C-alpha cells in the first residue's frame, strides 16, 4: 500500500472497530539490526539465488515503529515482537536441523523476555491497536 495512504487505511480500520476491541497488524520494521549489518545489495543477490523470481517486484514501504503512535488519540498502541527475522535471513542464519530448532526455541524465549528490544531492533512487530471507549470518563 502506498506510504501516503497507510494512515488513512488504519483510520478506517479504527472507525469500523468496536470500542475495546483490538486491531492486530503484522508490520515490518525498517530499522532492523540486520539492515545495519548487511548491505541491501548483498541481500538481493542472496535472495535471487534462493528464491525463484517469476514476477516483477512489488512496491513496499514500511514506516518506522514510532509512526504508529500518531493514532494514540483514538487507540491504545502496543507493539510486540512477532518474528525477529525475515524468511530469507532465517534460512541463512538458522539451519534446518535439531540445532536450528533449538535456536528458534531460544529466540522465542528471548523475544518474550525482552520484547521492547526485539520490537525496536528486529524485523516484524505485531501492532495491537485497541480502540478507546470515548464514552468513559
């Protein structure tokens, strides 16, 4: 979705949601740890070797995590870690083995223990917007 239309789409979701009910969005964090240590050109080369490309590239734009707080007047905004790595990085970093399974279990434990760190530094935060009940005073 065009970066300039994302706020409008979120506001429409808020409008049709009942007070006290959540809107859950899995989003992408553009400011990840992996983006700091890995040049994007190298990622594209690796991706082209792993993933068979059959379509033209798709438009994609992710706002920084702080962008979500613009909706705080209408919803309670909470961010949780959902997935720390993109599927490409996961394929590169975590082997398909018992060791890899063990690494993933440890990663999930760390995500639970240090959610703010993982939300701010890793790939996919889960955005939970809970509509405020404006009738309450």
